C-alpha cells in the first residue's frame, strides 16, 4: 500500500502488513476488545482497533517517538497521539513551535499538516494497562525501523518517556552498535550524541522528554513551558527553521 498524502503533503505510512499485523497475541486481543466494548462516550463511533501508523512530513528532520496508542485515543482514531489527553497537550505545543498547522488533531484525514516532523511509536497496538513489554517492543521494532528508513532527512529522535528512549537504544543495538545504556540515562531534556558514540549505527541524535500523558501533565511534572523548551531544542538540533 502506498503512503496516502493530503493536499498539504502530510502522509501516513501504513503498509498492508502493518495494518493486518497480529504478531503479539496479547496486544491483538486487547486492541480488539477495546474496539468492541468502547467507552460509553464513544459508543456510536467505529474504533480503529488495529496497529497505528506513523505520520507526518516525509521530509522530516525531527522524529517524535511515543510509547504506544491510547485505548480510547489512537486505538479509536487511528492516528498517533490523537483523541485523548496526551494529544490535547501535545498538538497545541507543536503548533506553538511551528511544527503543526493547527493546535488540534481530531482523526485520520482531518487535514492536519506537520512541518519537518514525523510522529511514530515504539509499539503500535494499545497495551493493557498502557504497559507494553520489552519483548513486544522488540517484535514491533521492524515497524519503527521501516518508518526511520523512509525518513532520510531525519536527524533527531525525540523520545517521549523512558520506554521509548530504551526502545530506540535497543534499535541501535539490534543494528550492531555496542550500546552502553548506562551512558545514556533517560531524563527530561537530556541529549545523547549517538552518532559520535556509535558512528556505525546511524545519524540520529537522541533527545529525551517526559511523555505528555495525563498523569504527567495533570500533576505538573510536565508543563507547557517544559514542552515548549524541549521542542525548541529539538528544532535547533534537527535544523528545523
């Protein structure tokens, strides 16, 4: 399946093998159960209930790497960070940073355009308790690799949360880099010059940020000012004007 493009140039990468992927039985059972049972407030909607593709600017220099779809967010709408509290926090920040043409994301095909940015996730199916396993991330890694291979201009990966951070380092290790994880601890706004540390593993720098989950934003662990600052740094590192 070719990547569909909107008139503004935004694409999503949804090969048929991803759309129909059933490699993780626990995740398949959960995503489909959530899509059948639904939340009462969305009972009249048709849930996506399938692996969620990456999407954005095919010339992206910045890749945002999340954890996994939300049960009644991405698993419902079919778009990363869309339809729940995480997206309600993230997309206004992307708009303030000049990385999105509007401050909200509603659903696939709503015309949202990202600039210089691609959004994807370490795991593509909603996990029970919002907690995928490392084994599930490893099984899902080819889809992350597939996204990144299609983004030759990408220079920075902004990992939201420790799980996404670890998933990206595991990706380097799977490519043959002798990654020493202790040298790259996760911390909000931490920068990791991976091309210098592992010159054979790729061209991406890794930047960390707290995940814009409701738990983090509602408690003040992650504030709009903190998100604005980490996005500004990501733009600077990636060379997005």
